[in-house]
C-alpha cells in the first residue's frame, strides 16, 4: 500500500469524538483500526520501515502506545519495554513527573530493562503537547540509553509537541498529521 493510500484509509477509519474527555478536546479514536486487520498490518509495516536498522529497543507509553509498539518491536526483533502510569510496576523502577493538556501525572519504567548505550525508539499513538513523550525520553536517558526516534500514529501540529522533543536530537515521525 502506498503512503497516500495508508493515510487515506486511516483518515477514513479513525473517528473524531468531540468534547471528550472534556469540552474542547477533539478525541481521535483509533480503535476502529483494529477492526481492519490489513490496515493494522499496513500501519505496522510503515512504522517498521521508519525504524528498521536504527534502534536496539522500543519503549511504548501506556496504554495505546502498546497497541502498535509491541508489534513494531517484534517485527524489528528488538526488546519492548513498558512505560506505565505510576503505581503499576513492581520495583525496581524509576519515575518522571510531567504536565499534560488537562492535568499532571507520573510515568514509570522498570530499571535494567533499557541498557546503557542502547538506541531507543519511543512509540505512542498520538503526539499532542509532548509532555508525556518528553517524560518517557527522560526516563530512557536516566538509564544511559539514547532516544534516537519517536513515532506516532497521529501528530497534532497545532499543539507543537514536536518542538518539545527537539532537545533530544531524535527523528520524529507521525503517519498522520492534523
């Protein structure tokens, strides 16, 4: 499938849910993708093509980052590491607090699953303001690894999250941009 066909199919599949989870937010519901196995495969192939030969591990951000990130890691034959909300992982772990569009939070990852010097891809479904992704990158760097790529199904350009990620000197890729 060509890139333009992939984009068109995704745009026709992803649903916009107005005023969710709060007024003024336009939620992008990606779950209809999972009703179309071939489209899911095409998304994975596109993400794998972006990262092939460039990463030693993939980190996925809870929870929708797991939906594509695990399949990408398997296809690349590299480890997949969970980045979770606070309180969900057994010790030992490290955490990072951050602000997001509508509140604040903390994410954590288990220590020792990322190795010093590894080249890491951080994947999530959507890049908005970049706060969660920045916190994930800081967790990776705290363990001596290097974030070399960020990938997303959707990038929301108006929220300028990509600007926040520039300090990591990593490639940033979104299949769709709104």
